[in-house]
C-alpha cells in the first residue's frame, strides 16, 4: 500500500488479461515517471488466472494488489454475455470495496483517485462517498470512446435495432459507422449485455476525466472533437500508446522456437497470424485460413487455437485450449513445414512484431494487438471477431489507411481465395506498399508523442499533476479535521 505523503491511486481492472495489460503499463508509467504508488483492486467470480498472476508477479513493489472476496454469478444463464458478467462482477463487489475503502480511510491510506475501465463505473459510488476522485481509463481508441459517449443519445433517438439502420451514424471527428459494425452488445438491444453497456456509458459523464489509450497522430479528428468543452462530457486525455514492450508475460519455451525460426527468414517476409487470447474460429473457417495461407506461398507464423465459438471461458483463461493442431487439414503441417511455423495457443507476440523478419500481421483487431503492431511499424490485415473489433477495423481501414480488411462474403466465412488475395496484396502489392508507408509514419508519430515534450507525455503529466493536487487537498482536510 501507499507510503505517507506519496501520491496514491487505486485501479479496478475488468477481469481478463486484455484489460489488465494496458492498465499495468499505465501503472508502471505512473510509478516510474511521476512517483506514484498504485494499488490494483480485483473483483472476481474466480481466483486469478495463471496469466493474470504472471502479469502481477512481474510488477515492482510500489504496485500492490488487493483481491476482493469472490462474488457469486451462479444465478446468471450460461448464455449471459461477457459484458453482463464483467459489469455484475464489479457491481456485486461494491460492498467489499466500500469496506476496503473504510479500512484504508481509518489507516490514513486512502487513495486520492480511483481509476476504473469501461465496465467499472458503479464503483464511482464508493469513490464519491470517500471523496476519492473518479476517473475512467478507456483501453481502446478515441473513435469507440466517442461512440460510447454518444450511445445514450442514440438509444433515445433510434427506435429500431441498430443493425437495421439504413444510413451510417456520424459522430463528430469519427469514421461514419454502419449499424452492423457497432460494438457487439449493440447488435441486440434486448440483451442484458446491451443494457449494461448503456448503463456504464451513461455514467461516463460522472468521471472527473477519461484517459484513452490512443494518440493524436493516429486519431487527430476524433481526439480534437472529444477535447471540445461540453457540459455532458469529462475532459479526455490521450495518453497512448500504452503497450507491453518488454518480453511477453509468462516466459515460455515456445518463445525461443518462434524467434529462432524468424532469425532464418528474409527481412519483412513473414506474416504473423493471431486472433488474441479470446478469439477462435469455427472448424470450417480454420480450414479455409489454412488453405489460404498455404496457397499464398508466403511465409507465416500462425498461433492456432482449437475451433469453437467465442467462449467466455477463453476470455478469462486464455491458455485453456489443447490439441489445436489436430484440427488442421490433413497433411497441412508437412506441406508447409518450409513455408511456415504453426504454434499452439501462445507465441511471444511482442518479440515477433518487433522482429525485422516480420512484414505483416493478420489480426482480430484487439486494441492491444493493434497498438503493438503500430509501435513496431507492422502493417495489418484486419479480421475482426467480437467486442469493438469491427469498429477498430473500420478505423484502421477507412480512416487511418493502415490495414486491409478481410471480407466474409458467403456464410460469414472468409474463403481461402480471399485469404490468398489479402496476403499477397499486403506482402507484395502496391496497396501493401502504401499501407507500409502509412504504418511507418504512425510508428514515427509514436516516438513523437512519447518524447518528453510529446503530446501524450504532456497529457499524462497534466493528469498526474491534478491527482497530486487532489492528494494534497485530501491530506489538508485530514489535518484540519484533527
């Protein structure tokens, strides 16, 4: 916990490593550059996964962790969406959070600030009770943040299902969004996942500020629009990109195999294929992708998971899949052994994207993966699966010009011919060169915004100074009340 007079903040991450990693990078920057101490507070329905433990075990002593008592979600249907489960995990942990803050207050160790991510806004109630300043860390981009801030108005003014809208929705500074590309919970407005997303979005305005994991060079128009003063919107601070730049959490033997293989490939010749910790393909889609990679004749590293739907369990425990190689087409591994490397479940993504032999990334468009690719200047093939990934893909393809998008023309399947077309276009075509040039500019933009006088660094410093000022106010109040 915090030492006396040291600025102290608390962070409540949503369950899942994808949400935890950018918050950990955020916490490390607070500690290293602004001399804060940080306490992570974990609500949950089960014990932390091995992946979460691995992340937390890597942290310095100035970043502490507190695990709230486990809550019971057994009353939920098995079909309940991930947004419902996450939101209820936070909401049902409020009494335990209140008790924790009470004990910290009694010990004069109360944090000055509470930071939650997009599903944690019910924790604001406890923050306000204890005069702790509530903030949101939004782990994705400014376009999607703008959409969520606009969602309460959309909910009031649109009567049909969003997917049935005949015209794209236009939000200031953002790419026009068709209803079918809205975030997953918005595809069924009667589902509890939508209701929870809307509930949290309505509470965004209660935050004292929103920190967004993006940067001005990537989304200049959306960020400019978000920073226009408005009564119903907190200040927005673009502090990204916050990415894991060290060796991947969880040191595995697979790392050396991947990197040794890459060392023997020509510069920029390898396509890295991964759908993240929560993304899986159907058996039919996995086979089409395999045939497409083979027929493209391009080198590849493919992180493969057992086929299924998008399972909630894989979101929370990202290394549960086994025997994934058995689902590949017969003879595929033998036929491609000189062309590619297939790795079950996990690969050292950070090091792969940083390797000079890597020339492209076929990705589900999870925002962590997108930023890791941009930081390393690797062009993208966008293959969105769930959550806000379709909106991320829309931004990358239509606005930023840093990706090609996979199209599933029939039966929601991306056919092998489309895979071949995309891979060849990215790795050797003229359009691929344009995308490579654009991603190189974005990589240079990252260096600019993260310099000492860069825009992201300034935004980060601005927030930290506000938090330190609030800490001093709280300490003065304690002194006067004695």
